[in-house]
C-alpha cells in the first residue's frame, strides 16, 4: 500500500489507517479468492503502477458516501484477471467494461459490509469503468489517496481509495451484524 502526500496531514489517526488498510486488503483478497484467483498483497511501498500506455488494463470505479466518510474506489485489473473471474467469454470491449463494473461493485459491497462493523452505513453510487489512467485523473483532487497493490499469477491488481475520512469515523463495534457475501437482500 502507498499513501500519497497529504494523508497524515489531513488529521486521520494511525488507527483509522490500519482499519482502512485491513478492510481494503481483506476484501480484495476475499473477492478474488471467491473466483479461484490466489492473491497476495505486495509489501508497503511496493506499489506497481501499470505502464501508462497499457490499453488492456481496465478499471472499475465506484463512489461512496457516509457521514464523515466519502470517496471513490478504483479497481484496476488485467484482462487475464477479468477472464479468470468469469465463465462468460469477454470477447468485446463492452463485455470487459461490464465485468470491470461488476467486480468493483462486488468489492464495494464487501467493503460496505465490513464498514458495518464500525457502525458506518455507506451509500454507494453506480459503478462505471474506464482506463486506469482516466480513473486516476478523476480522483486527482482527493484529499486522501491510498493505493494497494496485489500480485496474482495473472498479473497485478491495483486498488485506489480516494476521498476524505474523519478520524473519529471508524470505531469498532462487536455488536453490528453484516450479511454474508452473495446473500440476496430484498427491499
């Protein structure tokens, strides 16, 4: 994981850092594991930025908000990882973009489920997809940016969390009950 300049200056405490790090890392690993893709986080400071001229990578983008907690989640993956996470052929660019949107949607759902443990109810926007470069430009003005890199046998996965968080927003509560990934919630 890597923090861009300004994160500590924004007043978020180290406990918030660790909580966010743990939530993002465990949910990303869990999501990819559910598709049979073994994933390991890269050591702090070993964030691998994909080449800017790599047009094959796609990024799923999703905004979220909660009291004192708002931002954008970006999941950047290779075509090989996209293909490994679905049984449907991804023969067209439209199909690849759709699946990138679905993967970021699933990742955000897992993150949202973990935030319940901290008594944070997040509201999410609709997922979109783009090149990783365009997704990063969309979040360039964020007050805080956390980047996480993961390695798989099919390429690297990059997750960026950009936005703002209040130091007091993440207070763990053992009383909260989330739902299991894959559960259907009717409303």
